[in-house]
């Protein structure tokens, strides 16, 4: 964590993740909000019944593990490792987009 540029990369990957999911929000109105600091990003859904299907599809088809959060179960939480690369963010968002296309 003390390496030069480490935190700059964390901030850049967090922005990349939030921006990419925000673009998906334009195509998928079931997404209500994208928020969070750094790489801990939450995606809230209008309909909480969609979340289990999205999580399952991401895990089975995209090999991406995301977690459910929120008292209503309507939030998908992203918490990739701080050393995640830009390509890995793109891969994860691609799996998330495919899940949204399949489920929502």
C-alpha cells in the first residue's frame, strides 16, 4: 500500500467501475443508483427480486462473485481487491452486464 501510485490506481479503478456501471444504468432502468467510495461500490436496484438472479448469473456464467447487501436485499456490493487491473474491472463489468441482460 505504500508503493508509489498504489492509491492513484485504486481511485482510478473505482472511478472506472462506477462509470461503467453508471453507463449500464442507462440501458437497465432496474438499476436505481450507483454509489460508494474507491473500490467499494454499491448498485441499488428498484426491484430486490432481481438481485439473486443477477448474483447467481455473475457467479455461474461470469465467474464473478458479488455480494448482496441492504436491509431490503436490493443492493449488489462490489469489493474487488485493491490490486485489481483495468482489464479485470472490464471483465467483471462485462459479466454484470450479461447478467442484467439475462435476468433484468
